[in-house]
C-alpha cells in the first residue's frame, strides 16, 4: 500500500522535478489567488453598482470580446514569439490593469463604463497570455510529462479558486472591492520574479521550423484541424460547453444575490466550493499521468448533469454541494481535452492548436456572457442552468458517440485487413 501511494504521489507531482516548472508553479500559486480575488470582486462590484444581471453579462462581454475577435490569430503569434518573454510582457500588463481597477475603486469614482473598458483591455492581454503560457509549459516539461503539467496547472488554478474567492468575500465585506484589486496587482510581482529566475538553457527544444505569417499560418492550422476528426470533436464539445454551460462569472453573482438572497461572503463560499470540486478533478487528472477520452467524457457528464440539477435549488447548502460536483466534472473534462489537443499537435503547429482550443473555449465568451445575463434577467438562474445543463448533456452524448464509436470500429477494420482476400 505504501509503495502504491508513493507511485501515485510521484505521478501526480511529476512535473515539479523540473526547476523551471517549480518556479512557475510557485509564482502562479501567489498570482492566481490574487486573480481570483479580482474576478470575484469584479462581478459583485458590477452588480452592486448597477443591480442588473444583464450588466454582469455586459462585463463578461467586455472581458471575452477580444477572444472572439483575435482568438483565431493569436496561436500563430504564439508560434512566432518567444513564450517566456511574451508571458513576462502579458503578466506585467495585467499588473497595470489591476492597479487601474484598484485606483478607481479606492478613489470611489468608478463608473460601469470604466470597469468595462479596463476589462476589455485586460481581455486583450489575456488573448495572448493564454496560448503563450501553454507553450511555455511544454518548453518547461516536455512531451512526456505534459498531461501531468496541464493537470497540475489546473489544480493550481482551482486551489486558488478555493482560497481566492473565500478571502475576497471576507475582504470585500469589510473593505470593499478596491483592496481585492490591489492585492491582485501586487501578486503579479511573484510570477514576474519566477519568470525572470528561469534558466532558458533547461527548456526542452522545439523542432526547427519557419515562423509562419499571420494569415497563412492561421489557414494552415485550420486546414490541419479539418483533417483530424478527433480534434474536431474535441473543439466542438469545448465550443458548446463554454458557450452554454460555463458562464459562472455571470450566473454565480446573480445566484447568490437574487436567487438565494445572500451577501458577498456567501458568494465567495459558493465560488470556493466550485473551486474545491475543480481542485479534486484536476488532481485526479494529474494522477492518471495521461490524457483519457473516457475520463474527459465522464467529467463532461458530471459537469453538465450537476448544473442541470442546480437549477431548482433555493438552499445555499444544497447549491454549494452541487457546485462542488460541477467543479469536479469541469476540470476532469477541461484538463483532459486540453492535453489531448496538445499531444496530437506537431511542434510547428502547437501554438496554433492551443490558440484554436482556447478560441473554442473563450471565443464565444462575449456573446455567451450577454446570453447568460439575458437568461438570468428573463427567467432567473433557473433558466440559465437548465439551458446550460441540457445543451451540455446533448453535446456530451454526441461527442461520446463519435469518440467511442470510432474507437470501437478500429478493431473491426484491422480484422478485415488481416482476413485473407477471396480469390
């Protein structure tokens, strides 16, 4: 039993044996906590200023509009640019936007349009940050350990999702949104220091390839995906789930304030419970040591099924319990689908495949945020969760039929090829 636990532990944290990844992991542990404090405070702050669920949807639109406009092309830039230098620039830019939020909130002159504008700028930075950080992860750990590193990144993100929202709820209740934004600005110093301390000589090499032009490189990436049925299924499932099912930046503030009639600390606890489940899901994915289509589909089923069950609830305790299971399913799905996309990508296209994956994940976020805000304003969070749950379950069953059906047909094809041909 002890030996088995030791092997499980070594698989779960395999990526941490690389110095550069340890530095990155430590810096992100601080920065992600601050980022979650800002996310939670910003949603509640907008609702507090406007008392409008649709306004929270407008904030989501501002955050994700850059992904919708630029998301198809940033993968080419990720293939052209040095990943570490790009991430240093994007993290520094996020420090500036967080400082701007702190300034207007602490100065008590914030207007909704100011928050939307800063969110738009920050979203533009994140468009470039996301694929570059994924590319940097590959450079730090290499192909063999990549699924573990992606899952550990997810576990870190979701561990911060527990601590950050809980702290944000308390800090917001006593001091307001400005201190939450200020803490996030300061937290970016940790990740910047970790990036500057990395040893470039220890990065895993990439195959040599010509740097692609923007439009030609984008067409090349799209053409490659069209020839990969498995990738098309992964991207289609990601597109549906992120559009209809993953709008908690809009639905959770409304759930806490309007449906459950609670306050900022309860909102923070609900978000933390979602994060606790997401942490469990990501640690399970990390312990597997490989990407699994079956685990991905099971995670999607739990994620969307639990969201559907959440719709009629009026108890904060029951809602928190179901949000925990929503989180478990969410990261079991997202960590495995992300790893599967990257592992099927050649070096010269990896940045573009990452860009396409996150375009499917975030590209409709602007319209999805408005849609979720409209659903909440029209029929409350009940309607939003029903739509998200039903759409997600239908997409999951369709993806399962494609992925598992294709796998079951392969042995039949091999057997036919091995049978002697009739004269």
